[in-house]
C-alpha cells in the first residue's frame, strides 16, 4: 500500500477505523482511461480534499466509490466491507451496494434536489422511504437539520424557488438526514455564483469541525487547505502527490502540482 | 378562474347573444317531439360512451407506462417489441384495428369448440369486449410513445441522487421517476384523452350502442337528421370540457408550486 495517511490519531488507526479504502482503481470510458490505478484510504474523522485540473478524474473517482460509475477494476472497501464486484467491475450484489450507499451521502455539483418535493419532503424522503424511520420522527429531525443549515423557514418551499446556495445547503441537510458515515462532496460550490459560495463552505466547515468523515472534490484551494487534513492531487488519472495540506500547498514537490497551484492561485 | 369583468366585453356579449339566439331558435323551430321516446335509450348510450372512455383510458394508460419504460430504458428485446407495437397502432387507422379485432378475432374464436364451451364465451360473442380491447390498445399505443419521452425527459441527476442514497429501484420509480415523468406530460394526456373520447363513436360500427349509435337510430327511425346531431355535438363538447377541467384541476393539485423548473 502506497497510501500512507496522516491521521490525527494514527496510533489507533486500526482496520475497523478505515471508513473508505480504494485499491488500484481503474476506470475507462470506452478507449479513454480516466483512472489509471488510484489507491486511497480515508479513516474515520478524516477530511480528504481531492484536487486536480479538469479531466484529471477526481469526480470519476468519487463517483466510483458509491458505484454511480462502474469501476473497470480495483477493490473498494467501505467501513471494512469489501464491495462485491463482477470481473467487469460492476457491483454483483445489488442489495449490498444499496445498503452501503445508505451510509455514503453524496452532495452533487448540481444539487439534484428532487424538484417535485418541498425541502422538508426532500430531507425526509430517504429516511422514511429507504431507512423506514417513522415519519413523525423524520420530520422533527428534518426541521432540526434545515434549521442547522439556515433554512428553517424554507421547509415548505420548492427547490426551484431557492438560490443555488440555498439549494446546496438543503442538499447537505438531505445528506445529513441519513446520518452517513462518510459524506462525498462532488464539487459542491462549482455551480454557484461567487457570492453564494461562502454560505455553503461555512456549512461544510462546521461539519468538518464536528469530526465528520468527508471526501471533498473541490476547486476551492484555500478552503481545502483550511478544512482538510489530507490532500490528494490527481493528474491524468493518477495520484501525483498527496499529504497534509501544509505540505501539499506549502511545499509541493511535483512540478505539475506547482504548475497547477500557480495556475489556480 | 373566469371573472365577470372579462366576460363583459362588447365582443363577448355579442357572441353570447348569438349563441342564446341560436339555442332559442333550435328550441322553437326544430322538432323535439321524439325526445321523450328515445330518452331512455339515449341515457343508456351516454352511459356506454362514458364507461368505454373511462375504462379504456385507465387500462390503456396502465399499459402505456410499461410500454414507455421499455422503450426508454429497456433492453433491446423489450424495447423493440414495444416500439413495433406503438408504431403499428399509431400508423394504422383505429377503425381498421377495431374491425380486425371484431371481424377477425370474432370470427376466429367460434371455430374452436373449447372457446365456445368456455366460461368466457357469453362475453366473447358480444361486441363490447372487442371495442374495449381496440380502444385500450389504441390509447396504450399513443400514450406509450408519450410516456417514453416523459421517462427520458426526467433529468439524470434526479435519479442519480436517488441511487446515491441507496434507494431501491422500485422505490425510485414510484417516488421519483414516475411522478416527475407524469408531471411533464399531464397537459398532453389531457388532450389525448379528449381525442380518445372523439374516437369512441367508431364502436357504433361494430354494433355497440353508444350515444352516437343512438343518434343514428333516431335518424333512421324518424328521418329527423339535425336535431339528434346537434344534441350529440353538445354532449361531446360538455364531456370534452369536463375532461379539460379535470386535467386542469389535476395539474394544479399535482404540479402545484413545484412546477417551476430550475
């Protein structure tokens, strides 16, 4: 394993603390090989920021972890449970993958709130209809979560009536409602107007501070440096460099990373 | 919905007066003495038209959902037959389909003794099962195509979000995909249902006594031509109006405030 990880409590980093372990992940779209063998481990409480230019495969990697994209090969272990895969990389046990997905909540670039339901209905949808939580209980919790992301007064509003920042905060509330063991953020602020980015980052920063395990694909370098305890730089489908943010941003070793950082600064 | 002020425009008042004048003229100048005699039959015909419409729209739509789904996302061995079915139904006249079923199947069945002796025979020798079948298949064919577009039109991210939370496939279909697809095509379905209503008189050609058949009966019995046809037109317009209102109500109820898209 070439994925030495900086964990706050590295002494206790035993096997069952590994929230996500990706080994030698490959993914091709037809002839185009997007991921060329990526390995990555995130332990409980880690905030891993994944950075890289467009087309470097960072979103694809994130989407392979919950099998929204089917990996071409590799091994993925979630919370100590190896995902069963066919030889072609597709998950072979649909129930297993559905069960695992309920523990991984994803926040999308385009928010993807269900447009035919109000914010409250969006937030209780998965708890009630997938996790079978009693509806009254889910509603109480949903109000708390909407309150927490600053949308307490918008529970009955439909997504189309909200700004992008509000929608993304609601999407985060929806993700929190399943009490996920890992949160996957797929460029959560890339579709937002500049003045709305801050409100979403504030919410994510709070989540990081309370010790949530998160994988964060982002273009916000300052933010990544601030909240992440591990940064991964992807270049053309491979991990070019990784380490603690102070190292990766403060003292980059690879020329490509230096060039990348100077181009986004 | 309609406020009185907008009705009280000069051109609208004139139109209304013309209409009232026409109605009064019809009442006094035309013959209505046949009405009491044929009223019971007319009620029976109205009942037949209405249940035929409702039953075939409901059954046809239930068939259209899987037809649309198969074409939108099914594997080729499901998508192709569904596509062929919809193409044939939409590419041939309903009258032809109706006659093929009634005169074709209807004359094929009696040749098999086991069919003649079956429990179903008392029904199969009547005309209405063939009318129901033909109208249902027709509605399914057209709406199958509409639903194909509706299912495909749901944004990919909506379904991806559901999948990413581990929502089982049927739950996703029931909670996210179908409601969003329906919401996109509800106005279209309203129009198609009115078209289906206007297709129902064809069943009179295979001896089903709907309201159109009753008006023909009146004409051939009494040689009164226009009066039954005028009443027939009024009936169809009323039903079409009711269908339009019903779908409008559904749109407001179902779509509500969530209709605005991003």
